[in-house]
C-alpha cells in the first residue's frame, strides 16, 4: 500500500460516521456499519462487517454499552489496531446514569456533549493520518461551529413551548441527554436499552402520568416498534384521555443516506422541530436549516 493511500475508518453508527465523512471530506474512507432504522442495541456484526473491520486502519464506536452485541469483537480488534469508544472518552460527571448503575449511551442527543465525543473521533483520525491532520482539524472547527449554531436555535425554540407542556414521551429512554440539555421532562416506556421488554405495570404508571399531567402527544421512534406506544394511547383512551402520536423521532439511527435527515444536523433539526411544534412551541415547519420541506405534518 502506498504511504499516501486513504485510510479506512469504520464507524458503527451514522451519528459518528456521517459527521466524520463531512469532516474528512474525501481524504479518508469512512465506512458505516449501521444505516437507517437499525437498532444498535440489538445489532449483530455480519460477516461483511467483520471483513470491513479487518481492513480498517481505525475503528470508532459509541461505547457505554450501546453496541451491546459487538463488545467482544471490539475488544478483540483493539489488540491489533486503534479502536476508540468515543462516548467513553467523556468525563463521568457529564454522563447520565440510569437506574443508578449504567451510563446512558445516547450522548448524540446533546449536540454540545456529542461535539466533545466527535472531537475524540477527529483526534483518533488525525493520529492515524498525520499528513492530513491540519485539514481534519480545520474542517472539524467549521463543523462544530455549525453544530453550536443549531444548538442555540434549538434552545431558543424549546423555550417557546408552554412550561406545562414540556414533556417528551417516547418508546424507549433515548432522550435523557436531550431533556437535560433543553429542559424537557423525558418519560419512556422502555429503559435505555431496547434489549429488555417493558412491563404492563410500566405502561399503567405512564398512563397515570399522561392523564394527571394532561399530556396529549407521545412520540414514536424510527428504530422501535410502535406497539408499546399504541398500548399507552389505548390505556389513556380507556380513562377518557385522548393522546395522539406527535410524530416519529430519530432516536438511535438517523434518516436515509443522501437525505437531510440522514445527516446528524438534519436528524437533530427534524427532532427538535417535531418536538417543538407538536408541544405547542414555535419552530419553522421547514426546520432551522430550511431543508425539512418534505415533512408530512
Ligand atoms: Zn437506544
């Protein structure tokens, strides 16, 4: 292989791979293992994934037990090549714990915190490809500035939601960092992983909360079955309280490649715009980037 050949970087989730593709701007090959609608909690490596990992100069994954089915393989590759769990590089004090023990892995829900995790990815890329390191760092600076601008606009928009309506009810507990960062109460049917099933009791408790707080909208997720959300709506209806589906949010996977929502910025824009508009706040229908034109609602 010539010394100037492009480096191969494998990223498990698109929330890592797509920003890095933008930052690398063609100077490195960024290969993503999981695409639209894929649940990283449950995803198992395929034979072709393993071949990609074998060829990789650098492997990036989220960590904090998100990619629960591939941890053994990541440890094995880490003996031979640089393998970085980018969310594991964050200080414990910045991470949410769940049920008092495990860390919540859904760090990309807070763009500020995610930019720190992505900075670790950029550092790792710069270390394996030193001639291009200044190029990557300059691009990363521009990318993080865009991310900060989106974060500021999202923050202002969430503040327009009436205070009593700032509750986000979802299928699984992926929005903890989003809620912490933007000041929304987050209520979820399943825990931080989709690996374990939600109990009837949990659904009953949530129905109580919906009725008591007069919460009128719940959200579905693109990677999780709607079944539990439907049970919640039916439970509330049986108590005489109407609840509707406020839209689909991207929780653990982004939109289709080649679409605005297939980018980290677009995915985030979609989520914030959907949440703010559904809960009675002000946000432009086409999103902060003016690119959500194909939206159905
Ligand atoms: Zn999740």
